[in-house]
C-alpha cells in the first residue's frame, strides 16, 4: 500500500497573478509552483523526497479528475436530494479548488 499524503487542510499561501504559489499544511511545504512547473513536492521540507512526497504528487496529479468528479456530482442530482450534506461538501471543495465562493 502507498504512503499517505500530507494531512490537510492544505492552503495556498500565495495566489497572485505572475507569482509563485506555495501550498502548505500546518507549516509544512507540500509544493511550490510557478507557472506550469512544480519545484518541490515535500512532506517535512523541500529536500524530503520519500514516500509521503510521492503520495502528495499523486494527490496533486489527481486533482483535475477529483474536481471533474465533484463537478459532475454537483451537476447530477436527477431531481433527487438524497445526499444534501455530501453535495454541500462537494460544492465547498470545488469552490476551494477553483478559487470561487460557495
């Protein structure tokens, strides 16, 4: 079984146009990103490239599919409201991932 990723919540500390973004969790750098380049995916520090780093990278790589799945879940309800709490949570996650407000 693969190692677990760095526990959340993860926060984007820099979210300005033409700047790098740092993703941190409880003071630990998870990733630093500039444009299309990911400079580090780390657990304890920027030089930790162990199994937690690989788990973080897999989670980041899966983010577009996770966002798509949550978006589809929000769009599909077939007129049925059987999972209102799950839908509210999905909306909040999509809003966080897209920078929108729920």
